[in-house]
């Protein structure tokens, strides 16, 4: 059971370049999230999705875009990379059990450096 | 808005020492509370959770009790091991919402 798979694991971008961070899940969860983790700052929510075709901004959405065309995939797009986007990015999923939500399941992360 | 405050690290302990990592929260509703652990080079994984006041979550020798009166969810372990070295995150999910609010994380370093 793969769970949540993120690619790539590492990437170095030049300022102004663009890239897409991929996230795929095989857990059939409706809820998917993108977080960024900066040293000593915990995790900040970038975007989230409650199902295919539905996305919404989190706490720090500027400079990013997302789409959710299928339940399985939730790519994160950086259009014009900036040094401030150097971070570790985590994708997560969450399911529902009746009236409650399951725990969040995280991918291994993508370490992005913008130079 | 919701927030989580946890003690800053690193916390450095010798093997078999007792551990407490403090966590307090602010929430508008009746949140569920979580502790996640992140081992080096890996993503976060759930350690334990509690969904209502006075619940105690426990796993792998760790435990935490949901204290509504003090808005706290402190993580405790009676005897730590070198393999417990990791970063620990306290988090909450407010009632009716799935998104998690995280604390800044506390690094635990356990030496033999």
C-alpha cells in the first residue's frame, strides 16, 4: 500500500523558473493538503481540496496554484520561483469516518531550494 | 483564529529519562488534538490523538490527556529511548473542519 507519494524528493530551481510538485494517493481520501515546513516554524497550509474539482486557499497561498481533477492527484504548481519558496513541502490526505475525520497521512516530502 | 503553542527545543535527555513536552491551544470550537512525530528525512506520522475532553491518547509508551480546563495536551513518556529522537508536533483540528493547525515542533534528542 503506497499511501501518499510525492515526487520529486529533491529539486533545485533557479529564480523565475517554474515547476510542479506531484502528489498521488491510493487511499481514496477526499481531503488533500499541501503544507510547507520551514525550520522552527512548524507546518503552514498552502492549499487544500475537499474533493475532485474543489480547491481552496490555506494560510500561505501566494506564489502557488493547485488543481484537483481526480481523487488521486493533487499537484502543486510554482509559477515564478523565488528564494522565499525554499522549503520542504508535504502533501497530506485525510478521510472521513461518519461524522469524524481520520488522521492525516503525509507523504515523504519534497525538499525545494531556489537559488 | 486557532493556534497551538508548544515548548521550544531541542530537548536533550539521556536514555530512560522521563519526557514531558508541553502543548497548549486556542480554538473557537471543540477541537480534536493530536501529536505527530517526524523522524529524520521522513514525513509526519500520527503518534496519538484525543477527540474530547478528558480523553487520554496513548501509543508506543507515549501518552497525552486532553485537558479542556487548562487548554493543554502535554506529551509524556516515562522512559525514553534513543529511537525516540525525532521532532514532535502538537496539532488541533477544530470542530467541523478537517484542516490541522500545527505547533512549531519540538526536537527531542536522546543520548545513550
